[in-house]
C-alpha cells in the first residue's frame, strides 16, 4: 500500500481547490466547512512529520478541536440554509465581543498601558446575540434552555457521541488538570525515585495522534465531501486511507495493558482476532453522505 503520507500528498490539489471560497458565493456555514477541512488536512500532514513525532504530547489536544469541528458543522447542516448561515454569523459576532471583554479584563490588570481592542460596555450587544441564538431553538431544538447546546449535545443526534466521548477523554487530560496524565510521565529510577518528562510517553501519543488524526480526516471527508462538491475527486484517496485504518491490528487505547502492568496480548492473538473480525459481518465505520 501507499503510505499515509503519500496519499495525503496526492490529495493536496483537490484539498486546495476545496478550501477556497467567498462569503458571497458560499455563506458563512460553507466557508466554515472549507476552513475546517484545511485545518484537518494540515494537522494530519504535520502529524506525518518527524517534528510531530518529537513533540507528540503537545499535539494531542488538537484532535479535540477537529473532532468538535466535525460535530458542530454536521449538526448545523441539519438547519435550513438561511438559519445555519445566521447561526454561524451570530456566533462569530458573539465570540468577538466576548473575547474583547476577556482581553479588556486581562490587560487592565496585567498590562494597562498596551493599546487594545477594548470592550467598554458590550453587555447589551452580547445579550441581544444570545437572544437571537435562543430564538433558533424553536425550529432546531436542543435540550437545555440556553442560547446554544454543548458540543456533546450536538454529537448525540449526529451519531458521533461515542467518538466525541472517546476523544474528549483522551484530550481533556491535556487541557484540564489530570493527575493520571502527569504521573504517567514518570519513569522509575533506581532507588524508587521518578524522573518526569513529556518524552516518556511520546511513542504512545505519536501513535495515538497519527491514528485518530487520520480517523477524523476520513470522517470529515465522508461527511462533507459531497457538500463541497469534491466527493468524486476525494473518494479514491480517502478509501485508501480507510484501508490503512482497517488494516491497523491494534487501535490505540485510552488505558493500555502495559501501563497497568497486565501481561499484553500476543501479536499472534491480535492477528487472529483481526482476521476473525474481517470474516464476521460488522457495520461499516464510514458511509459517504450526500450534500446538505
């Protein structure tokens, strides 16, 4: 088989064509889809590089971002076109105003002399934008009575909840305090002291990042290629990547037998299980979706 890097390289002309658009022709929603494809693709290209392998610990959290892009955009694609464009536009304006509020507070405390885009009083504007988002709930329902659902709430109706929960668990240890993630960086030295370094688990995180980055790239393309009008051009390359995922004998786990000091399953047993799975009738991981 071609390597993953070779396949990704071969897709570049198609990807570059798909990630170009304009507000007038596309609207905000489709521009976000184009931008998310560029982000997903470029992260995966980077994950195939030696630099990514050497700093694997620092990249894992990026998988959560591209996973949330897929979920939110797939959920928004269920809206009427006008509503999805308005929702994205309102979210953009609300985010900018809130960021201005946050940076005003930060610079006011730590560096008040620096000129910034300052939010003097945008509370009323933010409230109005929240009300516009709440108004969309009537036709596009979500559970909680607030202006916008969480990504996890979006994941459930899109069928992506198991993927979200798995990657959230894997990546949250990098964006939240996690004693488990900190202690697993330790290497026991003579005398029972432990030496801590991010490099001690780099092989694991490099394998995890490469595999699930690829999984998310295939998920994105099968979900949105038709919407972007590039399904026929991407299909051959993406299905080669699917084969790489399918042929991986051991998918990276969140908790490994090795780190729990449990005897690992032999390669022969893993290979037998892999071949047995291929003979059994199992649902496909991906299906190509139609344009929304």
